C-alpha cells in the first residue's frame, strides 16, 4: 500500500477511466442542481479532481459551465479536447494550493478530497463553502477513519467530524459504507461517505 499521496499513480488510474459510466454522485448532483438553479437552466459548476473529464463532460452536456481542477498533468490533453467542444475550463493545480473558486451552483468532487492533507484540506473546504452560492449543491466523496488508507497522509474522517463539515448546510443524502473490496492497485477495506448537501 502507498504510504503517501505522492506515491499514488493517478495518471495510470485516469488513463483507465475513459470508458466507464458517469458516476452516480454526478448524476444525482445534476438532478438536484437543476431543481434549484436558474430558470434558464444555466449555471456554474466546479469539479475538483476531474481526472480524464468523464463527469465534467456530463455536467457540461447538461448545460453547466464547468471549471475543473486536477493536479495530474497527463489529463491536460483530454481536458483541452473537451474544452474545444464544451464550456469546460480546466487548470492543472494542486488542490492544496487553491485559494479561490468561482461562485458555483454545483461543486462536485468524486474520490479526490481524501488525498488532500490536513490542514490544506480545511483551507480547501473553507474555499469550497465560500464559493457555493445560495441553493447551490455540494456533492462529494469523503473517506472515513476505518478506511485502510486512514494511516496515510490524506484526510480520513470520523462520522462526527464529517457531520461538522456540513454545519449550516442541508444534507440531502448521506451514504456511509464499509466494505472489503479492491482499489485500482489491490485489495482494500473501504470506509466511504457519499454526501450531497445544499446551501440554504
Ligand atoms: C481517484 S482519482 C478520481 C478521479 C475522478 N474524479 C474519478 O472519479 O474517477 C483522484 C483524482 O484526484 C486528483 N488529485 C489527487 N490529489 C490531488 C491534489 N492534491 N490536487 C489536485 N488533484 C488531485 C488525481 O490526479 C486524480 O485525478
């Protein structure tokens, strides 16, 4: 098992994602955002840790202007191709360095935020909360403290710490799961939270 985030080979992971279906978290988030965003269907989305752009494409095809961030430079070519066709604006940045995000109707992050170390995670979470517009939807995967990777250098949360992150937001769906399974690079015990919340 890798002991720190910098050991993880996200470029190999991302290269293998091209043909997979859009994640349920993104589908559900778009449904909810459509209920609460502008009447003309337009809106702004942010995706943190976009990988090869599967979810970003889906968001843009559903009428959103999408701002994507990922540290993996190997996805730049795919993201540039996506930007040529759809309103997708990509930047290659470490989320730990991110200080600003555009005002957003939807913030999505699939399987990424746990790889940001604390206290950078706390600063990033504040930036996300600040950029979320009233009625905006926040849809994220987070990992729990029973996860096999919880002793590595990312952010792995107890249930109470997780709930505290959403203070002041309306939690629409919170799914906590523990299971033995596989990661991209081997067997693993997963402890995950899938959360969709809305700013009042
Ligand atoms: C497990 S992949 C998930 C990718 C995609 N969201 C998906 O669901 O398939 C994690 C993604 O987060 C990116 N990532 C991890 N740590 C990051 C960081 N500190 N800053 C920016 N991106 C990061 C990786 O490059 C990778 O694309």
